[in-house]
């Protein structure tokens, strides 16, 4: 694909900037009526299959975690998500934007990620109401 085509896809598919690849298994946790449907559909278009749900019983390449302030303890949710992905996998944590119901302070996200043993790598605008934070697991063999 040319650089021009890559940029065109990023404009038309909101998931293109998240780094998903064809064939990846993406497990979605925390789905509800308020999630960003266009983003979900874009991810499915990129990976070439449907997202798997919370009942998926194998390891995933990526966890897409929709989390709101009233969903419980974020650290616990992140620790649970780590158990769902392969070593070296990543978690995309989607949280409501500032001023939206369920908003979580960025410092709380960083604290929960670090406590869970994850490294925040970047944040993106994930749609009208959501912000995405990519959280990486420790790399295999890195000490």
C-alpha cells in the first residue's frame, strides 16, 4: 500500500491509527450501548474478522477494554486483561473523554497501568466521546 493510500485509510477508518493488523484476534471487554461503533467496525475491517467477546477462551493479540469510572477498580480490570493476551500483547484502554459520564483522570489511568505492570505508550482520540490509551505488556526476555 502506498503512503498516500495509508493516509487516506487513516482519514476514513478511525481504527487505522491504532496499529491493528489483519488476522489479529482482538478481545473486547466492557462493551455497552455507549461504545464508539464506528471505531469497532473499523477495527473489524482492519483485522478481517469480528471482535471476540468476554467469553473467548484462548489468548488474544490485543484487548480492547472499554472502561468507565463506575465500572469498578481499573487496576483489577487491567490485571484481568493481561491474563487474556499473549506475552508482548497490548491493551487498548478506552475511557470517556473529559466532561463525559464515566470520565477517568489520566493520572488514575497511569497509576492503574503501572500498578498492573503495564507501560502507557500513547493516547489517541478514539471518537466523539472516547479517548484511547495503548498499554503495553513487558516484552519477553527484557529484564
